[in-house]
């Protein structure tokens, strides 16, 4: 990654827009960032890191805390960073969460954080943004990590070495260094191989355990100790099953014989029962024979009566017809009488209506008179409407005029009041600028004062932690010294004891294993305790563990010392920046800032109110002029409306004099006209209706007389026909054998009853014959049969059934048991086969997985093994620079030693000190030596990564402080190494207060601090 341009808006100490164009370096690849403390040098690195990842270079502040205290609230905080990766160019813009002024009204609103990443490779104009690659804070961060190849924390160890944290990559343990190297060299495939082997091994181990658990479960289910025991039990149960099956066959035959005997007994019993039932049924039918003979005679008489039914029906119809004709004749006589009376009444009414001719003539005249008023009343109605409209207009105009007068009065009073308010607000708003400046200064001081309190607290905690760790270290140091002395004594005792042990094994005339003598006049003796070799090993291990704990605690103590020094430097820097203000009370500052803020807010609101009131007064003046103009127009309109009203009133009075009072209303006139017309129509209609009624009555009378004559003729004809049919019916009764009408009525039956009676007699005859046949068949079937003992037969069958079911149950149980045992045995055989095959695979794969995942002598995983080879190249490249900067004293190299057996190994670093000829941990280097080693490692890493991976571009490195710890000679050597980097085109940016660097580096980015914020710009010598 190589920077192109950085644009900061209201970021950190930069109040406005600050643009840093790295193309202004014009080929200079080494530049110095310098300026006074607090001016914003580190902020430039913070801005780059924030634009890329959303956090700062030291990861100690978030974007919300980077808002400039000097910036106007209307200026949003944002960072835009243009950079290149190889030939590709990108632009990223990011703004933190911040308070922004509301678009309408007072106060502020929270603007959420946001970010956008563009690909600008094909953009020729700086104004072009390019193609959007990602939008949104998290999505942009993920995309940047993908482009650069590492996360924010790794970026701060490889590309950007923050103030006080440059040694982190150097002193990281194998685990932390593995993550960085994996991202840089793209060796994730080896870690995935580790995980795949581990997962496969675990899966296979789990499979073996599952097989063992399943096998144990099968044996528990089978209640057997082994497969052999289960197989033997299966053979025994098979032999037993064959015996049970023979018994089942015997019991099945006995059951079938008992079933056959019982079935034969049931059939005999059924035949005897059928014979008895047939005899009983026949006797019952024979008892009903007399009844059926009587019903036969009844059927014969009913059939004879049925032959006379048509003649009787005709006779009854004729009698009914005569009664209807007689009734009709009586009705005709009454109708004729009524018709004659109606004719007389109609003639009388017609004569009366003819005598009302004068009334009809008067009604015609009244209609004509009322129609003459129609035109006048219509004109009167129009005049009245005009009068009402004129009056309404007069009232409306008068009311509107009064309203406008009132509005004008109120408006004038309101204008006067708002003018007074505008004057007061203008005076109050003039104070806003002074309050704003005072508040910004108090806020800045308060923020720095709070940082000082936090630094004091951190310093106290660091001192306390340092004292605590120092005590623990001194205690461990004393224990280690004592343990070392005890170990030396134990070794001496062991060495001395070896002679006495050897002397104890000597015997006369046998050669000594040391001198070969056969005689041993004075063998060595000791009365002291002689430790064993195991005792010596245990004590050596105990001392080694204690020494490791001491060294670890020493490293921790040095870390605490560095932390304490950092907090002391931070306190000193803040006190220097605050000066006398460092002694101010923080709560007092906050209270004063709150008071000034309230006064500022009040003054700002007054200023806004004055502007609003000024605009409002301009509007009100316009409203006043408009109201005055409207009032004059309404006065003129009122006079015209009043004149029109008086003219309409004169027309109404003139028309009313021409019409009676009760007819001046148009509706009343129309009602009177309608009543007169209806009166005329009623009189004329009554005469016409009376005439038509006379004509209708005359016609009805003639019709009634004709109808009466026809009814009399029909009655005489029907009477003659009835007498003839009565004579015929009497003769037929006698011929059918009926003595009279009573006998005929008694014998008469409906056709349905006759049919039912015929069916009953027919069915009875058939049932009687069937019963006789049934008895005959039953007697033949039961011939020579005796009554069977069914209870005994049933008992025999039950005994046979129980014996069969018992043997069959035993057979099924044994078959099921054999089936289960067979299945169990089959499962056990398969499980044993699977177990052997899986265990054989696991013995190989499991060991490979253990070795690949670090369970080996050196605690090195497969990926760390690969990365170790790459790290060797990195340390070789770093050593070339470190040898130069340390005047040939130090070599940086990888070590396979581990701090503890439980810690990861393979990627730890140590230095070889040519002065002592010994290797030691990098944490034992001094502050200046650590800086040189860390710088060498970062540069060496960049060289190797660039050569190995085309996807990772380490084209730039930024170092924040660290040169102040070097002596002049070391500084000179370090500068030589950095200057050599220019040959490879890598950009190196350095932040430092060391004066010599300003003289030796031609390209400088100068940062200046002012009361209104900082500025920055390149200066090329």
C-alpha cells in the first residue's frame, strides 16, 4: 500500500480541510513528520488508519473522539484517503458518528458513522470517484482487509509502528506472530490442513468410541459377556426350538379332532331344533284357517259392490250438479233485484248532477281569475329575492369591513410588540461570538484536563503494578538463588556419594572398575545422605521451573517499567501543554463551561430570533399596507350595496299593491289555482260519472234477466236426468243381491283394501304349503338322530386349544429370542470388524494430526513449521540491517525454545550477541536496541513479503517516535539503513523530535499549531 493523498475535515487538531498530497514528495521516499508536541503529527497516521479501518494508529481512540474542538459545528468530520496497491488505485472516505445541526429549528442531531470505498484505477480526473466497491462502515473495513491482506492490529505492527508500540511485532509470541505471518504470506491453507486433520482425527476417535459403546450396549441387551457366550446360547436355544415345534404339531392335531367333533354335535342339535320349530309353525298356521275362510267371503261381497261403484259415482255427481244449479238460480234472482235498484239510484244521481250547472260555471270563472295573477306574483317573487340578496350583501360587506378594521388594529399592536422584541434580541445576539470562543477554550482545556486526570490515574496504576511485580520478581530471584545453591550442594553430595556407592560393590580378589586392583585396603565410606539420580533430576527440574518463572517475571517487570515510563511521559506532555491550567479544578471547569454554554446557547438563540423577527417585521409591514387597501375598497363596496337594496325595496312595494295579501306568495297562488282547477274538474267529472253509471245500470239489468232465464232452464234438465239415474241404480242393486242400500254400504270396500285382502289370502295359502314342506324335510333330516352333549364337546376343545396355544407361545417366544440373538451376534461381528479397520486407520491419522497440531517436541504446528522457514528468510533480511545499525553486535534469529511446555513454539525470536557469544530473548534488549531490532524486523518483513507474494504490497512504512532512544552513532547507522530503502522505492515516514533528523532528511511534512487549529504541508529542501 502506497499513500497518494490524505484529506482531513475537522479531524483532531485540524479544524478545517487539510489536504496532504504525497505526490508532492517528487521521488523522495524518506520524509520526516515534525512539529511541536500536540500539533497533530500522530493525528496524520491516525487519519490514515481511521480511513482504512475505522480506528486510530494506536487503537486508543475511536472516530467519535477525533472530532476537532476548533471546528465549527456546521463543518462535518471526515477523512478521505487515496492510495495505491500495485497498479490499482483506490479512494476511501469515512466519517465518524457526530453531532450535526438540525436542518430546521435549533439544537443538533446525531449523524451515524458511514464509509465508502471506490476503485479509481481508470479515473483520470481527481474529481471522479470511480466504481463503488463497498458502502457502510463494516463492509468497507472488510473490503480493505481483503485488499491490504491484514487487519487493523496487524497493519499497526507491519506498516504503521505507533508511538510506544513499535516493539509489539518483535516481542509477540508464536501465536500472535503466526496470525500476522499467515495474513502476509497467505498460508491459511496449512492451518486448514491442521484443522482438517484434527477434525478427521476427532471424528475417527469418536467413531471408535461409538463402536465400543455400541458393542457394549449390544452385549448388555443380550445379557452376555462376549460374542462366544452369545453364540453358544444361540446353539442351545436352536435345539430347544426343534423340541418345542414337535410338541406344537401334536397339539395342533388334537385341537383339529376336537373341533371336528364339536362341529358334528352342533349340526345334530340344529337339525333337532329345526324339526320342533317346523311343527310349531305348521300348527299356528292351521289354527288361522277359519279366519281366512271368513275373509274370503268378505272379499267376494266387496268385489260385487265394486261393480256398482261407477253407477253410484255418476248418481252422486248428478245430485251435486242439481244442488249447484239450484244455488246458482237463487243467486241470479238476488242479482236481478240488486241490478234493478242500482239502475233507479243511478238515474236519481244523474238528475241531481244536471241541476249543478251554475256551480260549474262559477268554477271556470275562478280559474281564469287566479291565472291572471301569475305574472304579477312571479315579478314580485323576483323583486323580493333581489331585495334579500341586496340585504345579505350589505350585511356581509359591513361585517367584512368591521373585521378588516379590527385586524388592522391588532396588526398595528403586534408590529409594535415585535419591533420591541427585535431590538432586545439584536442586543442579546451580539454576544454570541464572545461566548462561543470562551466555551471552545474551556472545552479544550477541560478535555485536556480530563486526559491529565486519566493519565495521573494510569500513572498511579502503573506504579502500583510495577511495585507489585517488582516484589514478586525479587522474591522469585531470592528463591532461584537459594534453589541454585541447594542444587549445587545436592550435586556435590551426589558426586561424593558415587565413591561410597562404588566401594560398597567391591569385594576381595575382584578388580576395582576404576584402578583394577584386586585388594581394597581402605574403601571409601560416608555417613552422609547420598541423593539418588532421580532426586538430582527432580531438583534440577524444580530449579529450571523456578528460573523460568523468574525470567518470565523479569520480562513482566520490564514491561511494567516501560508502561510506567510511558504514563510518566504522557503526564509530562499534558502538563507542559496545559501549563498553569493544569492546576485548575476539573469540576469547576465543567461548571464554568456549562454556564458559558448556556449563555452561548441563549445568545445564539437570541441571534436566530432577531433574524427571524427582522424577516417577520418585513412581512408584517406588507400585511399592513394590504389591509389598509382592502379597508378602503370595502367602504366603497358597502355604499354600492346599500343603494341597490333601497331600489329593490321600492319595486317590492309596487308589486304587492297589485295582488291580494293572501296571494302575494307564489306558492299560495299556485295552491289556490290548483284548488280552483280541481274544483272545476270535480264538478265536471261528477256529471260524467253519473251519466256513465245510468248506462252501466241499464246494461247490467238486461244481462241479469237473461242469466236468470238460463238458470231456470238448466235446473229443469238436471232434475229429469237425476230421476232416470236413481231408477237405474235401484234395479242394479237388486240384481247384485243386495237387499237395500244399507247392505251395499256394508259390503263396499276401497280398491286398495280389496287388493290387500287378496294379498293376505294368497300369502296365507303359500305359507301353509311352505310350512308343510318344511316339516317334511325336517322329519327326514332328523330321522334316527339323538340329542348330543355339547358342553362336553366344548370342554374337550377348550382343553386342546389351551395345550396348543401354550406350546405355540413357547415356540414364538423361542423363535423371537433366537431372532434377537442372531441379530445381536451379527451386529457384534460387524462392530468388531469395523473397530479393527477404524483403529488401524486411526493409529496412523491420529499421530499425523497430533504432530501437525503441535503435539511434538517443539510445540510446532504444520503452519508454524511452514511459517518458520519464511520467518528464517525474514530474520536473515532483518539481520542484514540490524548488523549495520548495531555495529555488528546483534543477529536476529528464530528459536525453537519455548517459555513453557504448554506455550506455542516455532516462531519465537532471539538475538545472538557477538560480544558474549550467547543467545538471549529479544525482551532483554535495551530501549534503543529494541527500536533498532523492531525497525529491522519490519523492514526485513516488507522485503520478504514483497518477494514472496504478489498480492501483498508493503510499499510504505510509518514510524512514530523511537529515534530519541538512540545515541548519535546508532542514529547515524539507522538513518543509513533507512536511506538505503529509497533504492527500492519504498516510502518511509518518520515522526520524531530528534533535531539531527531535520538536518539529514530533505523532505519534511511540517505540522504547525495555531489557536484556530493546526495546518500541515510538505517542505522539500
